[in-house]
C-alpha cells in the first residue's frame, strides 16, 4: 500500500529524501491537502475506460488520486529531477505512465495513442468483449492537472487550438485567471481569453483552493476550472483565424471604442471601420468588453479585406 502523498508531512519527507527544493521557476507548488486532491480527481469524472493526461505531476500527488480511479493515466513532467521521485511514489500503479518532457513540445496524439494501445492489451484478459464491442474505445481523452502558473494560459490554449479529441479539461489555475476565463461581457475580467475559452469550451469554476493547501504556498488563491469541450462552436464564424483576429484587434486598446480599436484589423482607416460596423449593425462607440461572442462573430462575418 502506497502512503497518501497529498499530506504535508509525506510531501516534506519525500522532498527531503530526494534532497529536492521546489523550483519556483517551474511553478512548483505541491498540493498537500488530501481532500482537495480527491475533489479534483472526482471532478474529472474518470472511469477505468478513460485515458487522462496529467500535466506536471510533480512528486505524484494528483497522479496517485487519478490512478486510484482506475483510468489510464499519462503524466508529462518537465523537471528531470522528479522522474526518479515519481518512479518511487507512483511507479507501482500499473495504470500510470510517466513521460519526461515539455507539454508544449511532446507529441500528445502519439502519447495518447500509445496509452490507448496499452489499455487495449491490458484489457485483453478481462475487458476484451466490452472493448471490442466498441462501448467506449474512442480516441478521446481528458486532461486533469494542477498547472504550473507561469504558463497556464499558453498550455490551455495550446491544447484547445490543436483540435485534439479532448472531451474534458479539469485544471487548477490562479483564481484570477479562472475568473477571466469564465467572465461574461460587461465586466473588467472579460477579455480575449474569456472569448477564446468560451468559444472552445463551456468553462466553469468548480471550487476555490486556498493558497495554504500548497507547499510552498503561492501568493494567491487558486481555482479548479472545469471545461467541457464543445462539439460544435457556439457561434457561426467564417473561419477561426478571422474571428480571433477581430477579437485581438478589438481588445488591443481596451479602453478605446471600437471605432478606434478596430483600425488594428489590418490597418483600416476610420471610414472603413465605420462601414464595417454599419454592416455588422454594431455601435462604434461601444468597447470590446461589452461585446458578446455572437457580436464578435458578426464582426468576423461582415469583415471584408480592403
Ligand atoms: N501535480 C503536482 C501537485 O499537484 O502537487 C505539482 C503541480 S505544480 C503546480 C506544476 C508542475 O508542472 C511542476 O511539477 C513542474 O515541474 C511542472 N511543469 C512546469 N512546466 C512544465 C512543462 N512545460 N511541461 C510539463 N510539466 C511542467
């Protein structure tokens, strides 16, 4: 029986045994609250038929809770120093695979395919009938992670933009980042990142995690975000590139009205912007932070190259 890692004294003991100090530059804040770890794993809604990708397992805290769901777990850790630790802490779980590498560089589809292949072979003794009848042998996977804060947004956007068969994303991020990602139009938190997240997923804050639940404690509280991947986009856009260019231009000078900010869409002049806003039926005195996803989509649909 493995000891539960998500405890302050166990984590401290592991770090000491391996002569390790958390590396701040890699966003290493380890969870030391068992109930929080279990709640995150539960929020991922995993079954033994699932494949789950964990980013940054650290010393294996969340990995262990994921392993106990019976799902096939693949955890990608950048810090080479942590690989021997993970072999010790979670190496005994047959359903866990550790990959050393940078999540922004490893070949995610290949890693997932390998895990799925293993899952099939392992199931050959018991679950073969179920697998072959195709009950749940799809290529989809879930992500569950306590993300390194210095690259939270790049990681999430990278996963979403790659169009991977990702069905559910459960990630711990800084509370203010979670608030921005889930914000609706009209408030200060609403920005390009809210639009992007809500275009690809249905993001919701599941619960807040206090800074004291980590070792070392970060300066701010965190939140667990649950993002259900949309099967179809919520709005009709001509092409995503144009849509995201419009969003970026509109928010490029946040405090300015659309009359002005939209000039940044390929260097348009005032008249061209006015004609465009007329076509879209949107008042140029409004600011980007008041526009709904549908209004951004309308702007993308009515944009014409000049
Ligand atoms: N999962 C552990 C936990 O909950 O206690 C650790 C989470 S810690 C916030 C983030 C982890 O991500 C660290 O172990 C760090 O080394 C790792 N990491 C940082 N950058 C990474 C990257 N680009 N790719 C993969 N892992 C990374």
